[in-house]
C-alpha cells in the first residue's frame, strides 16, 4: 500500500536544493573574483617596482650633469678660457642608450665619458683536459696514396708558419718541441706531416715541428742532431718538453699522447718492424720524450755515435744511471708503422757502438749537451715545419786494427 507525499513538501525540497546550488555558485564566483583581483594587484606592484627602478637610474644619470634642464641636449660653455663645451642629451627617447648617443656624435661631460683606450681583458682559458675528448683511437695508416705538401697544407689550415700550433679553446699543459733528425727523406716527411699534424691537434698540444737537417754527405749522427735540435728550438720558444722522432715512424693510435711525463717516455714500443713487440727491455729507439729537466739531468745525448745504432741504448743507460725509469704506454696504444726504405748511404752500422755502450757511465758527464759543437747554416720556416740546416763535423778516424 503506497503512501502519498504531499505536493507542498516536494516543492519545499526543490526550492531548498536550488538555493544551495545558487549559494555554492556564488561562493565560487566570489573566490574567482578575489583571485583575479589579487593577480591584478600583484601585476600593479611589479610594474611600480620596475617603474621606480628605471626612474631611479635615470635620476642618477641626470644628477651627473650640471642642471639637466628639460632633459634635452644643450650646449654649455665650460670654465672661462678652457675652450670646452659640455653637452647634455635626452634619454627620454625610446631604447636610448649611452652607446646610441655616442654613435650619433653627442658627447658626454668628461667626468662620465668612457675610456676609449681600455679593452676588456680576455677571459682566461681553462686548462686542457688530460685526456682530450676528440681522440678517435686506432688509426688506419697507409703509404700507397700519393702525398704532396700542397695537400698536407690544405688539410691543416690552422697550423701557422714554422709548423706551430696552439689550441684556441684551452690552456695546454706542455709546450712541446718535436725534433726530427733528417737527411734526404723528403718523401717520408710528407707522410709524417700528413698524419701527425691532425693527431697533435686532437691531442690539444701546443707544439712546433723542427727538422734538423744534416748537411753534407759525411757519416750520419742521429744523437748529435737531436742535441742540436734541443739547443736551437729553445732559441725559438720557451719549450719545456722535447719529443725526438724518426721521420719514418707513424703512430697508429692518437691516444699515444705526445707530451712529457714524470719519467722519460718511450712512445714507439710496438713497431710493425718487430711484430708489434718490444724487441728488448732496454730499447729506447724510434720516438722518445724528455722534459727539459730530465734532458739536462742526463747531459743530453751522446755526440760520438757516428753511423747507425747504439745511441738509443746509451740514452737508456744515462736515464737509469741517473736514478730515473723509462715510462711506456700500453702495448695496444704504442703501436707504430714504419715507412719501408733502404738503409741510407753513409749511415752504416757503427762497429764501435758496443764498446761505447759499455762505457756510458764514464762518458756521459763529458760527452753530451755540455760538449756540443756545430755550425748553424740556415733556419727556414715553411708552412708546416721549421727547417734547421747544420754542419756537425766528421767522425774521428777509426783506430787501426792489429
């Protein structure tokens, strides 16, 4: 049995529900209006702060002038007899700046005129990273393609005359002179420059390339030419690191960093000529590096090794006898390819090398950079290297056997 609800009560419920809805809607609108009003007030406050900030700057600028009448440009005579005229300028123009007024020829009073001779000091460069990020690792080295100096020069536009380069974006840790003993190896030099310049630039090294050319056709003396290179490069720049490289050896990995280390460095430890292995523990040939301090500690290199062989072992003995150790890269990184060639004339094996190696302890103090003699003939700067031509004398006559 259903119960009948009075119509009057239903109408009351409906009217109450409608009133509640209107009340909630009104409160919502009220909150929205308050929020909009607060945003407008905040915007107004920010505009006032900016306005007063700009106004205070203008007021400070105008206070530097005598009267600042009307804020317009006026010509006022200076003190009697000074011959000066002071000018005021109007900063009420849109986007007006001091620079724009200077550009239009309007002058400031001497007290606020900027110094025209002062230039902003350059920002100091950060030190170059120990491991440069641009290295590529293992390289493909080949000597079958035709190579010309013109091609190498186009490949290295950032190298300056004399074979000099310094990184533009960082401060190098070493200033390196790369010294190559040389005679009649022009074709090898093209390949060496072709591969080494890009490698050295990626390594972020401040370097110079120096070819030490032995004039004449007398017996070749590699170690003495290296001593000459050390002496002559210091006349060119304040180098603190010296890397001595044969012109026919090309590194196969640019992670083999050409700079100096805490101990004398042997770079070419794994040549293809020796099956990419170190031929013996005391080997120090091909490519090596010493700091200036290390070089002087061993009195440089011997001058009396005429012909092929022996001087590298003598240098190794000098290093160990002076309490230093030879450092080397990992065998996978210290790999080199040698440009194949016939043995040079007047560079035959030195028959006295074994006796000399045994006497390093007795000879190193008197035979070295301290006893170096030579004659400088010419220094010529080419786009990719500096050529230093010298005469280093002749070998002493060999003792008569028997």
